[in-house]
């Protein structure tokens, strides 16, 4: 038994693992992060594991995507080895008398990388077979491709490090001793637990040449300076390797406008972890225990400079808006109050919307038609595809009655992207410039939006933004927000490549429904109401309120508001935290716009404000309102369960509740608003809901990337019993009286 215990205790891979736990905690955090992703413990609701199991490259999941992912895993493993060698290598002086010490260290540092690769390949293969319905031969190709990509990076690294042999000043004639055939055991009579308590210096058994087991040799005869010199030389070469790798990865950002470099999102995540690991490793090479205080100081310094020096200012712009110094607007309570005070005196806004409503009424051909308002929820690409699926399928099945009665659309995030695409397609039908059918448009809309976004974030956004783009003669910083817009336009064949003002005349003639976006102003929690029309009529005339809504058109009238790129408006409403940057507006102090879902994920508050403002006209000219709610998640799902509250839950639940239940809280608030509407208005208000996710166990990731199976689930959801009942109700309510 002691023989086995000795092997466990003195086997170099196990010793290294123990030292990682003891001295390299931050290095282990990276692996904990990656393993958590694989097992669905981290990011499963957002589809992060799927990015690894089904990497997308150039619109396909195949040989190249897995090869690239394998290459990035190889890069991360080498970064881990370099960092570990710098941090732990000097603790094992026997490496000095081993040929190619760094290579031997990497071979013995295999436990975590090998475990990760095995788990990944097993989980990926299961996912491809069960979820992506891939054939066994395809899965085999994916595994081989991953291994080839991984091996390629390891091979390139070995080419760099292989010349680093034992320092000739040490003992060039020393070679590895004979392989160990048996492991001797001393102290047979001692208790087994005392064996682990020994503090004496003892040999270590490591994997050496030809992958045989060798016993470490003593270095007591070597001068301490010689030993330190060997590790210093290796540290310098490792530092150069880290700098070269970091430079190579970041240099890829120069080519991010080329589709060839839109690598899988999972590769971008691994590249980011690799860069961070190597940056810390490079700093640790020279600053040792001062590394983390130095990093903390750098972060504080960059935060300080970001608000004072343009070079460090991480700003995401609304393309098309004027950000010149002359047009900067003072954002203050006094100016907000002034804007609200002037709103009631601006009769053009109300006259304009009444004119739009009159055109809409005439276009229906009915004396008192039903007026449909669409409320669509946020939820990334799943909501975009679901919203488009509901609107296009329902409109087709109801012989265009939906689009005929549809007057206004509001909501958040991905749902508004899908609704905007539906609206644009209907406009092109009327202009006779449309090519394709709904199936084709769904395939375009469901294409990946995450690769380019992730690549930009990992290669340039977190370090230095040095590229610019020009839009309508104005220059802006190129960052992941603008990359998201570029990818969206590429996927949708530039269908939405217009300024906001392009839609003004079509909305005024009621050729298309009005769209109202309501991104959240992070600075004070207010909502910015953005539309091609002036919405001053909606912001109210009660100066005793807190001025919740700010009309974009009137507040930024000096900044050419209708020239803002429409995709920038879509992005402002879809800036999910950490994924996309907040959008800065031309004000002082600079206000930031964030996801509309923070305040109004379903558009209910905007709809109620709209109805109250137009109450009189709606009563006289319509037979009632239909609020068509398109949700990515049902209010109360089947099989939903609540767990017991643990001790840790009691500590963190009050804070986590703010995030996990914020949409449910909005549901409860908006149910009260609808009740208020029904009791306040003298016209009927009907609410029809289409739900995507009805069962708690039926998960579709909240992400800008969808798998094949998820796309199939979204299409199939429209045919569910509850959604078909909703469709029949919509058909019944829109029948001409």
C-alpha cells in the first residue's frame, strides 16, 4: 500500500496539481471557468456551452470551426504551462539537470489540460449526436479536426521552446537517469498517514524521455546562482513567447473586417483567457509578488484616465449623430424640465401622430377598425427569430389582416430586431423590391451574430481601440458595438441599412407601423423614447412628475436625430450587460443608453403611455385595442419548481433576486397597468399572447447564436396548442364587423 501512496505523493503530475492548489489559485480559476462552462454550471441560460459544442465559422459548423477551436485550446494550454512554469518551476530545482526542462514540465503538467480535452470531446460528441443530429462520421471528423488544431499550436510552441536545453553552465553531461522499474518503499512499519506528514526532501518521479518514469536527481552539488540562472534564462524566453503570442492575437484585430477572421465565439473566449493569462504571466516574470498589486493599480489608473484622456476613453457611439463640441447638450434636471415644459406647446407632434392615425384608419378600409399594438420581448437572437416567426406566420395565415391592423410596435432587444425586419420586408413588398420568401428571411435572421462581436471584444476592445470608421462623413471609433451592426447588416443583406429618418415618410403615410424604442438611460434610470417621429405628445405635461420619458427627437434636435443609423437605434435597445457596450450620447455629462429590457422588457409601459396620450382619438375612431404580446418566455411555465433556500441562498438571494426576477417583477407591474387601462378606457382592450418557451425544461439560450435544434424549436413553437388558440382569437377579433 505504501508503494502506491508513495507514487501518489511523489508522482510529479500529482505534485504539480497539489502545488497549483497551494500556490497557483488564480491559474486554477481559469480552468474552473472552462469546466463550469462545459458542465453547464456557467452561462447555460445564455448558450455559452453551445458555443463550445457547436462552434460556427463562416456560417457553418464543420472541420474548420473545430480546428480553430482546437488551436485556441492549444494556445490556452500553453499559456497555462508558461504561467505555471514561471510560478512553480523554481520550486523544483531538479528540472535544471533535465534535458529540455520546460518541455518536461509541460509533459508532467498534463492533468488539467488532458482532463479538459477528454471532457470536452465527450460532451461535444454527445451534443452533436443528440442536439445537432450530426452523423457519427461527422462527429469523428470534428474530433480529429479539434486534435489537429490543438496539436498545431503545441507543435509551433515546441519549435520555439525546444532549443531551451539544460544550461551548459550547469552540467551539460548530465542526462536523465535510467527509468524507474519499481518504486522502493522505506518504513514499511510506519503508519500510512505519517507518510504524508514527512517534511524531508525526497525524490520526485516524473515522466521523462520516451514517456518513461524517471527519478529526480539531487542538485545539491550545483551552485545556487547556476540554478537561478537556468530558470532566469527560461523565464526570459517564456516572457518573449508570451509577448509574441499576445501581439499576434491582438494584431488579428487589424483584419476583423474580413469574414475570414470572424473566428468562432468560443475561440474568442479562449483567446481572451489566453491573453489575460499571458499578460499576468509576463508581469509575474519580473514583478513576482507585486504582480497583483500592480494589476490593481493599472486598472485604477485606466479607470481614472478613461474619464479624462481620449486615448483611454472607451466610448461606443450612435453612428450618424453629431458629436461635435458645438452640439453637445447639457444633461441636467433643469434642461430636462425645460424640454418637458416645451413639449405641450409643440402642437406639431400631436397633429403629426393624429395624421398618421387617420392614414392608418383609411388604409384598413373599415369604419372603426381594431388597432393592434405589438409588444415584443427582449431575448437575443431567439426573440428576434421568434418575433419574426409569429408576425410573418400569423400575417400569412390571416391573409395580411395582422399587418393591415398593426399600427405601433414597441418592446426590447432582439424582439425589436425581428419586428424591424418584418416591417422592412413588408415595406419592400409594397415597393416591389423584395426577393425571397419567409423561409429564406428566417434563415438570414437566424445567422450567427456573436462571432464578430466576440472577436472584437477579445482582440481590441479590452486593450486599445485604434481603428476608426466613417459613416455619412463622420468618424467614429470602431468597436464591438459597430461590429455587431456590421454583422447584422451582412446577415440581413443590408435590408435595415438606413438612417432613422428614412422611415419617417413611410410611417406618416401608414405604409408601415410606427416603431418606438425605449432604451434605458443608465445615469438616472429614465427612458429615451426613440422614433422617426417626434414623440413630445407622449412625455406628458405634468411638471410635478419625475420626467420619466425623454423624447429623442426634441431633446437632440441640434444633433441631426433622424440621421442616426437605424441599426444603432436597434443596438441601443439591445445592449445586454457585458455583451455589448453601453451607447454614449452627445451630452455633458455623457449619458449612456442600455437595454430597454432593464425598464420595460415587453413594451407595456410605452404602450400604456401611448394609449393614454391618444385616448380620445382611439375612442372615437376604433372598435378597441389589441395588444399582441410576443414573449420569449411564458409568465408561468409548466414544470417550474422552486427550491429550498440554503444558507448561501440566504446570503446572496436578496442581491441575486434583483437579476433573476426583474422580468417577473415587470410582469406583475404590467398586469396592474393593463387592469388600469381596462378600467380607465371606454374602449375594449384585449391582450393576446404568443409564448415561445412554455415548459421550464425546454431551454433555448439567451444569446446572439442559435443551434440548429434551437431554430427548429422556435419554428415548432408557433404550432403549439396555446399559440394556435391565440391565433384563432386574433383572427376573430380582427374580422370586419
